[in-house]
C-alpha cells in the first residue's frame, strides 16, 4: 500500500511514462503505422521494432545532440529498412515517405503528452527532489530540454551513459544514492512492471505503476504500492 506521508523523494522513469502516458512506445508507433496505412501486419512490425532497438543499442547512431524527432527518424528508418530487406514492403520511396510522416507524428504525440505531464511534474518538483532513471540512448538531456522538462531533474541516470540498463536494480540504486534518502522514503514512478516496478521494489522503494498497454500481456498477478492508469492520477495520489 502506498504511504504518501513517508515519501521524501521520487525516481521517475522517462520513456513510456512521461512521454506516452504509460503506453509502450511500440504501441504508439504501431498506431502511426496504421494512421499512414503502412501495409504490414503487427507481428512483422514488432519484429522490425525489435531489430531497430537492438541496432540502436549496439551502434552509436543516436548522438547526444539529437532531439526526440531526430531519434525517432533513426528508429523508424531502421524499421522500414528491415521491412524492405525482409520483403514485407516493396516500395522504397513510399517507405521513406512513411518513415518521415510517422516520425513527425510520433514527435507530436510525445510533445503533447510531455506538455500535459509538465504541470504535474512541476508541482512534484516543488515538493520533492526528483531523479530521472531511464533506459535511453545518450540524448535524454537534449530531449528533456526540447520538451521543457530539463529544469525539473537535477540528476539524470541514463543507461547509455552509465552502462547499466533496467531491469538491473543497480540503476535504481544509483538514483537512491543521489537522493541520499532511506529507500522506503523514495517513490519510483514507471510504466514497465518488469523494468521499473520489480527492480525498484526489490530495493525497498515504494512503487507507483502507470499501467497502460505494454509490450506483453499482463498475467493479472502484478502488484505495486499504487497502480494508476493515467499520468494525471498523480495529482490525486500526491494530493497536489
């Protein structure tokens, strides 16, 4: 059970939490594919998504100065390249046009969602020290600045920078060290049950799960100290 009176600091996830209101980014991008009538099925899209994520994780394609649009262009281009190479798409010119259109659509989606979340984060920042703990590509500072969120997070723990990725609890432990608070005085807010909630709980932090459409179906046995289905619910949870 979530105990608000004990909270003295917050660890925030970024991707999927602040920029998509709990929706896994594969679901958001898939919506973009549907909006622009890309002729592939979801199973093939998911394979392309995994290929792009693995490639971006191994190669230094995303630079620190890249904003979210730049990053999304790289991601969608890789997906389209894989779909073309596998023969699921035939028209290279149309694939390039679709990649650009989907990238801009996703950027607009993320910007709108982040803008909606900003006033709530600002209120939390006035009350608690905040640390961002994120699996990201080395450009999270540029993304935060572009979405006018950079002033709220004096400490950023980014996987590509420190070489530790969720669900390793060590990445959250680094956030705990920044706050210099007992673990039970720290709330962790994230969208991924396996990558945010489980490792944070293993350290003894309080957990707030922003539950929406994930990569995999849920078993129904997942637990957290608080479960919300919309970012705005943080206002009521924290009595802002």
